[in-house]
């Protein structure tokens, strides 16, 4: 899937994205550490990002996970990621995780990118339920979920183990395919 908006492109990661992906992760390491530690750890160098991109391309081929880069059209740099993971094909369900570099926040890119990924998940993959797990202190992510039509479903107690803060309650937001 490739989607081009007026200021950004949403597309699968390519090997040539390794440098800017690693740079994004390192530059925003403190922001991403609490809720995206695995993705951050897999992209701590350009070589690590090359491996990550190769793994993500294989995951798309295997239909186990879909990772899309949000790329700045002006610079061609990776500005963020939208990941569709924890796919349950029997229940037709998946979960989104996403991140955006601090330099790119506040301009609506994440909501636009997530809406495009939702359309892909519903229309192309045939999923019926999409989830977002977010800590209540992550207000920007909660706001993106709400702007994209997700509704709060429930609190999952001690659902996420943070290396910095230990067990955390997570809020489950969901949207169901109404098409």
C-alpha cells in the first residue's frame, strides 16, 4: 500500500529507509522507550534497522504483521510508523501501534496515516475489529484513537510490563467494521 498526501507518504519500509528509521528511533528514544521498547531496541543503528526492515517485509509476506512508514515528502525521511500487529485471522482482529517523531507532531499526520491503515485493514485484509492499547497518560495517542473513531472498551489491568515503571494498566480502544 502506498498513500501520498500533500506532505507525507505512507508506504511499506524499504531497505533504503534504514538510515532515517534508525535516526528517528535514536532521536526520539526517550519518547518511544516507555511504550515501544522492542521497536526502539531493534532500530538502534542503521544495520539493526536494515535487519528490522527485512524482518518486517517478511512479516508482510507471511501476513503476520504489517509495518508502514510515514515518510516526509520534502526530505524522504521516515517520520513515524504505523504497525498492524497481533493479527487473529480466525477472529478477524488486529491491533495498531504507532509512533511519530516529535518534529512531526501536531500536524494531523498520524490520524491521516492511521485512517488509511484502518481502511487497508478493513477493506483489503477483511478484518472486522481493530484495537489500540494505550496508557491513559499518553494523551496524544488517546486523542489520535478518538479522532479515528475508536471508542474506549475497557481497562486491562497490569496488561503491559514497562522496564521503567513495572506493570501498567492499559486502556483498550476498539473500532468495528461497519461496512
